C-alpha cells in the first residue's frame, strides 16, 4: 500500500516559514516513497462554520464551498500535515476556519455515534503539526497545541507529532535555524513512512 500524505499550507504568506517547513516535510515523505498532495488553504474558498447544526442530522456539511473537496482526503489519507503559524497567540485563522469546519465530524462522533474514518485507515493514520512563531518563548505554542490536539482527534488520528520553532519571524528566517530542515524532513519521513 502506498502511503498518501496531505499537506495543508495554512499561512496567508506564500513561501513563508511554515510553507517552507511543509515543503521540507513533504520532501521527507517523498523520500519515504509516499505520494504527497499539497493544498494551499488560503487559495481555497472555505467559509467559516455557520453553527447551523445541519450536520447533526447526517454528519454532512451543507455549505457548498471548497471544503467539500478537502473532506474526502482528510478522512482517507494516511498522513495529514498541518502547517500553520501562530497569529495572535493561536493558530492562524485560515487553519482555525478549516478546523471549525470539522464540526460535521464532531457531530458524527458525538451526536450520531458513528466513526469518522474506516477501521483500517484509523490504524495507520499519522499526523504532523508544523509551526513558527515570532516571539522567542517556547510556550507560545501551548494554546494552539490544544486546538491541534482537537484537530487530530476529530480526524481520529492519535499518532501525531509537532515540529515548532519560536523566534522565527521574517519571511524565510526558518532557513537560518540550524537543524530545522532536517527535523522537518525527518518528521515528514515518519508521516509518509512504512506502517508497522
Ligand atoms: C497577524 C499576525 C499575528 C501574529 N501573532 C503572533 C503572536 O501572537 N505570537 C508570535 O510569536 N508571533 C506572531 N506572529 C508572527 C508569526 O508567527 C511569524 O512571523 C511566523 O514566522 C509566520 O509564519 P509564516 O511565514 O508561515 O506565515 C504574528 C504574525 C502575524 C502576521
């Protein structure tokens, strides 16, 4: 079985630090022989959740936007990489909007009492969060980590890692961080690597 890895570039700054990290991770996944797909989330038309609760009936979202293109990959791919920087002490809004739109999976799990993913997929799925923040404080990632935990829980991914760098602000500054490229490639190789 070829492992498929979906990379979600969530920063509005194209070619910025988290997109660079994502590209490194996806190259690591490719070295592990995975098939990779990269989506630039800000280029999609994804609306915020409207809290209409229509998903409580059948676990489907009634909004007709690009999220409908993403849903199948989000539940079927064996690897999901979320690349999202810290804005205002949490995940950038582009990532948060996407995560809020997983409300249909929350409804499936907790209202309709169904699984989100197939049994065989659930066993092999892996996740990775890549992030950068301008402040030189390691705990700057703590609030976002809770949201990331929720993100992977909604996708029924229990096996996930994170690679984060604080004190990285200017566009491309991540390239000057010793070991960052290797760490992202290694983590990407793990997400795309062979399963147990
Ligand atoms: C709107 C906005 C809000 C930000 N808020 C924070 C913040 O609260 N804490 C922090 O450490 N960095 C903050 N930053 C800095 C970014 O996290 C940093 O520049 C990061 O490298 C951006 O990654 P990117 O190049 O992938 O967009 C903010 C940047 C922007 C544009």
